[in-house]
């Protein structure tokens, strides 16, 4: 009985981490459709496979980070990077601080912008006030501890996944003629409305990897959850869960957006998924549901990023203090750090959704390739070579 309970508990934690990945990715850019359009659909027919390639890329690097964090018992991303980069930590740990700070500024800002733009479309309330309302929710949820956030992420993920399937599948069926027309046109070499890309597989693959690369910046968020694992196998299990969850959802959403890929009205929208819902079945009922899903996804994406940063700052300040002193100051430090982070990202969100998605994430992706992807590959090769040499010596 104890073994079955333990296995169920391990599976629950692994699934929870997989859902943290989902709620981190299902943020503002994803939920609005702008991310998927810029990094996948823009490149034509290849968008039917490149989203899955991006998920596999993310799963692999995130698994390696979780495994290392579990083995070395690192509770925040600075401890993780110092251990991981070793004698090069003075360079790469600080570079990762810059990368994660870019992520903290960008991802919650896009969450604000998407949630604000969607709420504005839905209610007509001024955009700035809408982003402020979203900010209140992001700040409030950020005050929860990591266990509560992981459990909340699980519940929210179920709501988002069920909601997406309920909205997108009937609309995909209803707009199947538009989808197949888009697939035929893209297969013949036509590109979606507004695309300036070449449509080659090489460019499509590169941007799918760039998409995966900037999401790998979130390893700083995941490492704090690794300490809840009781077995190293859970690192892989969580990413397997996450891969299938994310791949199914991103494929369904991408397929749905194919219905509006050739719609001349597309440039007039900043939230493409709303256009998809408005063109489909029961738009008066399902468009508000899509809006609600977008806002929920945006809020939790922003929360996940801010919480990772708050954890880094608070635990860093506590390292040289006595436990009693740290305990007294922890709440205030958490509130102040989360509030400052929320206010800064709220300010950045006023630049608007599309500029942040188009430019911000590309720059972040390039930075992640240099600071994370290449060093990770080198670390993997060096570790494998070291183990092989130890085996030979034995």
C-alpha cells in the first residue's frame, strides 16, 4: 500500500512540474496566437511539424537542468548555475542572471500586454486599466509558496487544456474548409497574410529552435521544483508528461490558427485567437471563453516567472543570516521584490503586445543559445566523456 501511495505521489509531483512548464509556455504570446504565428505559421506548411520539434528541444534541455539540480540539491537558479558552470561561473552565472532578468522583464510584460489587450477587446475598458487589473492578479498569486503555485498550476492547466479543446475542436471542425484551403495554399508555396519569410524548411527549423531556446531560459524557474522529486527518474517523467501536454495543445492551437492564416483581417488584430473564435461557431459565447482562457494563461505565465526571480532574491539575501532573522524578514522581502518586479513589467507592457513578441523574444533566444544551449551541449559531452574515461580506468 505504501509503495502504491508513494508512486502516486511521485507521479503527481512529476505531473505538477510538467504543468508548470505548460502554464509557463501558455503565456501571453502563446495564448494570443502571436508567438505561434511569428515562429511557426509565418513559415508556411512547415508549421504542422515545427511546434513539436520546439517542444522536444525544450524538453531535452529542461530535463538535463532538472536532473543536475536534483543531483546537486540546488534550490534557486544562482546555486544551480554556480554548480553547473563550475570554474566558469564568474562569467556564465552572471550572464545567466542577465538572461533571466531579460526573461523576467519580457515574459510578464507580454503577459500583461496580452491579458490587457484581451480584456480591452472584451470589455472596452482602457488598455492601461486592463493591464493594471491583470497586474493585481499576478501580484496576488505571486505571494503563494512554490507548493501552492505548483498545485494551482495543475488545476489551471486542466482548466486551460479542457477549455482549449472545447473551444478549438468544434471551431476546427466548423472551419475545416478554411483550414484545408490554407494547408493547400501553403503546400503550394503561398505564405500567410503578412509573412515576409522565405518559407524554406531551414528557416522554419531555425525559428522553431529559436522559439525553444528562449523558452529554455525558464530553467531558472524549474530548478526550484526539482527538490520536490524523490527519484531522479522523475526529472525525465515530468518532461515526458510536459512534452505530450504541450505538443498536443500547441498543435491544436496552430491547426486552428491555420483557419485565419489567409484572412485579410488578420493585420487588424493583436490577439489572433480571438479572430479565430469570432469566425467560428457560437462566437458570442466562445469568444468570451477564449478571452478568459487567454487572461488566465497570461496571469499564470507572469506569476511563474516572477516567483522564480523572487525566490532567487530572497534566498540570496538569507544566505548569510541566522534562520530566525531570515524568517522575520522573509514575508516583507517577498512582497517588496514581487511588487517591484510587477510594477517594472507593467511599465514595459505599455509598449504593446506585437513589438514585444516580434523583437523581444528573438533577442532573448539568441542570448539563450550563447549562455545556455551551447554550454549545456559542451557539459553533456564533457560529462559523457568523463564517465567513459572512468569506466575505462576501472
